[in-house]
C-alpha cells in the first residue's frame, strides 16, 4: 500500500474510532510496527494526530469535528448508550435534551414513550420527536447555530430558567481525567450550566472517544452528574472520582 494512502486510511480509522494503536494498525496494514510508528510521527508532525503511549488520538484543539461527521462516528455505541439511558426515563416525566448527536439518539429511543414533556435547544431533537404524538415538545429559543441545529445564547438560558426538569440528558465534547466535562463552544457551555441547575437529575451520555479528547471550555464536574452512560469503562482516575461523588457509571452492552 502506498505510503500516502496508508496514512489517509489511518486518519479515517482515527476519526471513526477516536484513537488508533500501533499494534492494531500494523496488523490491519500488514506492515511492521516501526512503519506504523513513522506514519503516526509524520501525521503528528503536521497536526493531524496527537501521539500517546502505544498509538495516537485525534488532536486537542479549540474547534470540534464537523457535526455531520460526528453523527456517523461511533453510531452503534451511541445507539446502545441511548437505549440504556432512555430506560432510566419513565413515562409521564419532563426531560431536557441538549445539543449533540448522542442526545439525538436518546430522542429516538423516546419515540414510543407516553405523556412526556421534552424541552430542547436542539432543532434535530424536536424534529425527531414530532413523530411521537404522546410527547409535548418545547423548543428553547435563542441564536440558531446552523452547523448543528443548536440554539444558544442568553435567550436560551432565560427560557430554560422557566422550567424544573425531572431529567436532563446532556453530552460533552471531552471528559478530562479530573472529572471535568469539556466543550468547544462557550455559549453552549453557558446553556449547559443552566440545564444542570434546573434539573432534578442529570444524565451524561458520552462514548469512549471522549476519554481521549480535550476541549477548552468547562461545563461542569462529574460531581454534578447523577448517572453517566457510556460504552466502555472510563479511565481509573475518573472511576475513582465518580465513586467518591456517588456518580453512577452505566456501561451499555
């Protein structure tokens, strides 16, 4: 396989899986681990990947991956996470679903529920739940972010402040080892803080790729989360902090 084609494929795998390992890539491409290490070093030198022990991850930065691309990433994992999260939301309850591809999956799992009120700042979530006639939908106003259908800004936070939700389901762009939830958009972070304040119980939905990323803006701490739904056990340090804070980790099958 040509050198440039192999590196292109390595990037595609990293985007799909969130990380790559030297041993796995060497097996996939039938080359030596030394060859893969050179590929990863070159990709890191041009800023496409960030080297970690045993492999590489998507680089940290101040901007997120494109929304349509994120929607395709870890689709099966997000579906499993959403199914497990939705099981903890009973009929006849009020729920907030925020911006994100994982929360969109949760919305799909709520299509068969009855007597729900769903408040959202995610146009995509509202469009999904239109199909459920037994669900009242409230869309929080604000500035429309065309890239992902999210509504953000002071007006959004003001609308959220008028409610007290039984459950809030939120996502994040990254999860730091000290237990902080991180995101890229400061306006979205402000709205997420408002959501957490107005919820009786807060659920985090995030796949394992968030363990290997970083983002510049802090949303909250895992201390503020009641249940964390994911597809793989988080790093040991995060697990220890969750135990200390009585945050339940649920690993979806």
